[in-house]
C-alpha cells in the first residue's frame, strides 16, 4: 500500500437514479478511504439502499461519477463489482441453504484444474476465508441451513473476503443478531479495517455507529444532507439531519397516574416458555419486559394472547379470571397485540391499509352487520391523519409503505379497536427514527389518556431488546431470564447495565 | 371486487380483460371459415351452455383461491353431482319410475342430493386441510380421485339414462341442448342462474364480514389468526362453498348432456375452472381475485375451446394455444402488479 491515506479509495459524485417518476437519488456525494468505517444513516426511503445497489452494480446510475482507486468505476453488474472488489452484504442474506459453507464461499469463483473442480484448492481458500472471519472451528463442508443466523452472516462475509474485497457494504448487519454476536461482528469489522478494507456500515442504531464508525454521512430524500466525524457531532444533531426537523425529545413522558389493575398474570406458563410469568399491569402505565432473545418474552405475550398454548398459571382481566382462549376472545376483552414480525404475521401485505387496520373490528361499518369498503376507508382515515401514516390513502396496499409506516398501521389497528391493553412486541424494530419518535409519542398519549375527550388511560406492555427505548418510555421494567419473569421495578432503579446483568442471570440479589 | 387497487386502476384492469375477451372472440369470428358458423345462433347456444357449467364452478373456485387454497376435486365433484342427479331421477323399478309419480318433487330431491354430496366433499376437503394441516393441493388431489371413483361406483361404471319423461322436466330444460334458440327471456335459465350467483357472490365477498375474512385469510393466514378471525371455521366454509358451486355446475352438466349421467365426463374440468379464475386475475398465492374477472376468464376459456374446434385445429394445437393463453394472461397480470408497487 503505497497510496497516501489522503487519496480516497472510492468516490461518488453527483449520482442520480430514477425509477419511473420517482427520483430515488438526487445527487449523492460520498468518499471512502482505505481502512475506514463510514456510517451511512438516514430514514427508510432516504435512498441508502438504492445508493448501495448502485455501488454494488445491481442498479446502473442515471448520472454522476464514481471512481475506485483513482480509476473510473462503472460496475456492469454485481459480479463485475465483486471482481473489482466491491462487495455487499444484504440484510436478507443471500446464501444457498442447501449448499455447504465452502460451496457458498466459492460460488462464482470456483478454482478449476482444466474442466474439473480443484477441490483441494477450494478447501484451502474456504478454510482461509473462514479463519479470517473468526469461524475457525467451522467445518467448510457444513450445510448453510445448519448454521445459525450469525454464522451465516459470517459465511457471507467470508465470501467477500475470499474474493479479496476492498469495499465491504454491510446493510443493517445487527438487526437479527444477539448481543454477543454483535460484539463478534464488531471485532471482525475492526480486523478488516486494520487490513485496509473500507467499510460502509448502514444502521439505524446510533450507539452502534458511535462504537464502531469513524465518519458518518446522512442521507435524506435521495440526497446527502450532512457528513462528519463520529463523536464530534451531538446525537440530536444527527437525528435532526435524518428527520429534517429538530426532535425535541425522543422519549416524551407526561405525568402518568397508575389506575386500577387491568391485567394480571399469575405464574403464567406456556408449552415450554415462559415457565413462570407474574405481573400486574395497571391503567395509565407503560411496563417493559427486557431480556435476551429466546428468554421467553415474546412467548409470554403470545400465550397470554392465545396465539400459543397456555401450560399453566392464571390470567386475570379487569379483576376477573380469563381462562385460556384464542385471539378472538382476547380482542373481545379489549386486549390487542402487535406482532414482532410485521412482514409475515403482523400485516396482510397485499391488502389495503384500511383492510388491515379494521380487520379485528369490522363492527359498525355497515347496516345489518355488513361491511362497506367505503366505511372501512373512512374508519382508517382519522388514524392515517393522526399518526400520521405517510400514504396515498386508506386504499393503498400495505406493502407499498415503508417499514415505519407499516408499523404505524399495525399499531393503529389496536387504536381502531379501542383496546384497553396494548401488547407491543418489539414495536420499533428496524424502523426509522422519525417513525420511532411518533410511536413513542403515541404510547405516551395512550398511557395518559384524555379525560376531556372521555378517553380513559390505557395500559401498555412493551417487549423490547432495545434498552434505551425501554428506559425511555416505561414506568416499570421487568426482566425475563430463561422463562422466568422478574419483578417489575420502577424505571428509576434500572440502568442499561443492571438490565443486562439481570437478563444474563447475574442479578441474583434482586 | 377486492378492495385493493385504486378505483381508476381497477377500471383499467377490467377494461383490459374485456378487451382481451373481445379480441379472442373477434379472432375466431373473423378467421373461422364461414361454413363452420362460429357466430351462428346454434353455436352461440352451444357456447352459452358450456360457459354456464365452467362459470358456475369457477365462482366457487375463485372463493377457494382467494382464501389461499385450491380445489382440484372440482371436476370430479361436478361428475359426482351429475351422477347423483341422474341416479335419483332414475330411482324406482323399470316401467314404474318414481319420477312418473313425483314429477315436481323428485327433481328437487335430485338437486338437493347432488348439492348435498358435493358440499360434503367440500366439507371433507376443508376439514382435512384444517385439521391435518396438509396443503390443499394434496388433499384435493386425493378427493379428486375418490370423488371420481364414487361417481363410477354409483353409476356402476355405466351411463345412467333416466326415463324419457325427464327430458320434458324443468331440470333438463335448464340447458336444453336440442333447442337452437336462446329461449326463456333471451338466455337459457342456467345462464341467468350463473349471473345471479355471480352477482350474489361478488356482493357477498365485498360486503360481508365472512367475505373480508376470506381475503384476509388468503392474504396472510397468520395475520388473520392474530386479528381473531375464526380461521378453521372460515376455511371449512370456503371449501364447502366451493363444493356447493361444483354441485350446481354438476346439475347444469346433467342438463347439458341431455339429461343423462356419464361418470367419465368432466375429467380435467378443474383445470379449465382454475384457469378461468387465474385469467380473471385471481392469485394462487391468495388474497386477490374478483368474480367479475373470473366470469370474463370463463368466457375466454370457453370461446377458445369452441373456436379451436370450429377452426378445425387438431387437439394438440388447441391444447398448445390454451396453455399459452393462460401463461400470457398471468404474465401480463404479474407485470402490471409489479409496475404498481
């Protein structure tokens, strides 16, 4: 490496890209130096993904210039980009599950001797690549379908390493990883960085960016609106750049008064998890459940809501015993659930916003119990305005919305139903900061209620892996450890550190 | 009739389908040799009869497909319903048939029995799909074979010829093949029945709670469960409705054949019926489909089959054309969908 550090490895200047009438990129500038980790941040729909697809050759730019190592860079396709050393790791991993880790790593670059596969060299290359990403103990012949999500991601990075990548793009790489895997990934990113690889790191999690990245570039509405050195710009400025306005307080918290208990769990157990969940939820309260992934938090909500079988214990609603029942009965009791997985469970993607929003509560939308589509749309309209949900109207299919707006539809369903108890499972996972702020504001509003408008305070139970969020919005937090739910204690007594300790079972004193 | 796309795009889709229908009709009207009489009254009559059977069964199939299912047993259910109708009308000893004594009641009983049998097949389909959690393709592949077998068993592997007086009863006149005019007010009774059933079903899908639940179930079953939709009950009902329409189509088929029961008829009919729904815009992934579209699809399928014969195309050419039309229709639909989102 004789190049001076000052000469950028990759530059992007004035890149534009349109899809039909939509201008997805309106002139983007970016520079990337060797051995640098650049954070690319922006709300969903800001154009990050489009930019990365242009960079990795999946889309051709309409206009603008790119250069790699001083030479013009115009990838003809993803394969061409790879061969030039620009590799992309998508959020949805792109591995063939029925092939081995080795075969996946070598896909497209198979070493051959004459017309035959050179298996000896293949194993050697795969071994070296796997070692480099830290999978030293993994047999290259293991089928990808037998690997964990984290291991699959590393195999995919190994694939990039095997072709000698110079620029590695990671699109929200931590969205489905556990805390420990995240640390391993960070260590790997730092190793690659030390070897001179330039990394573009796309993430919504600002604390990840602070921990890992050197510089940041912010995109909004298809343009780069700001850039800077991580640590020199306060977080609220970055958020303001992303959202395009100042967000006064991400976690609003009005004075709340806890009312009568509305939901009580008494050593509730599921088929396997939870083993024992006891909790009292009152009107006017936001209670959080923290814990590791797989500790039984989601299962608690699902058993309570009748989506999973109940194995034991009691559920009391408004002071009365509510025996195990299906979701239909729970909705009727005024309980609503927002699924952690809005894509495959929470929303019917090809149905309209209005259809999704009213599905649990089709009453009163026409004479004689009939349902009039126009009334469905009319019922959705106030929520679309109030949230607000960015869309072309209630008739638009949910699949056309951004993740944040989809999530608002999923939550609005509970508001349309006028639920008294809101069970929210990872309500802000993978959505942009602007939508997060709006959802937090709504949670606060619901917990406070509006006596003037005759709206009684609601009770909210939130499961989240994002600790700042729980600490920010909850009145009390309980921690789940291996299927057992601890006592819900006032939020003032918790810190991120103590929550992590409790989640990993090291908080025996409590 | 799904509440999906914007109104303007819905109208556009409909116009596109109508244009395709007109194009197919015009193609044969112009190219068929004049002597073959594609546009003659007699042939129009024949096509109306064929359309009635396919369209009636396709109404039920559309509901099943919207709910995310498939019913391969439709053709066999049509045959079994037809055989049941013939069997009931043929009850009684030779020379002293029951139908002679009860010329009004017995046809009604025959229809009730036919529908009862096919609804029961639908119930089995739905119940097995729900309780065994096996994909509907496999379950209905099984019931297709079984229903066909029962049809042959009931008919004793022969055609059933009910007594001659049945020919003059209303049940045979639903679609009287001997008349070369459209009869009743303008169209055969069966065509009116289909129109009525289509209208009713379209309104049912659009305006009832069960209708909205069917779309939700087909679009995403997990979401339906989450939102408290009684999924098991809805699914079983959907297949029963599918069976109901197959049964009605079987009664029409009985009339179409000249009031006889042939256990080996309507083989492979489920494919025409599915094709009608798919050409009409129903998605085999569920959650999407309209009755009006399916009706247009049924017209296109029938015109293609009839026109191919009139053109003197050999069987294989007809099959190739039919297959190509299905693929092209679905491909165009897919491209439009992708263009929108």
